[in-house]
């Protein structure tokens, strides 16, 4: 693990190169990273929308593959990717369950109130047609 002093020794060069690559990064963004490789990767990803791989490749090119900080950055980036994957998996399951529940509710409503359901579907069709023709006239 790279010591903070070692990281700070490369900090000015690194932040300058990051600003050249991603102009939207500011000194405030780097202050939020507080000299931490893990936080720096997160700040760059959030602010720029760059992928983990992009940030990792850029930092490797700046620092060189023999720099011990490169491994720390790669580990931090992998943790971010793993966390994102877990978050997406959990929320996918939640949305899938809600979709199934909603479909069951809609099906039950159509079965118990067919006339109202048909009227709503007809009204939506008329509205969609009107929007289509309004959009074509512009």
C-alpha cells in the first residue's frame, strides 16, 4: 500500500495531467479526493463519466506500470465496479418484482372492470393519435 507521502509526491503532476485529459475536473474535485487513490478514481468517474478502465489506463500511462500506486488505483477501481454491479443487481431484482406486481394489478383491473379499461385504452389511443398528427405538422 502506498503511503500518503508517496502519493502526495506525485499528486501535483497527476492532478495536472488529469486536468489536461478531463478539463471539467477542478481543484475542488481533487481536494475531495484528499490524496486517496480510491477517492480519486471515484471523483474522476463521477465528474467525467469515464469508465473504470479509462481512468485506470490513463493513470497507468501517467504513473507508469511499475509505480506501486498503480496497483492501488486498480484495486480501488475494481471495488467501485464491484459495488456498482451489486447495486445494479439488487435494483434489477427490485424493479423486476415491481413490474410483475404491476402487471398482475393491471390484469386484475382489466378482468374486474373491462368497460372502464376499454374506455381508457380508447382514450389513450385517441390522445396518441392526436400527438402524432400534431408532431407531424411541425
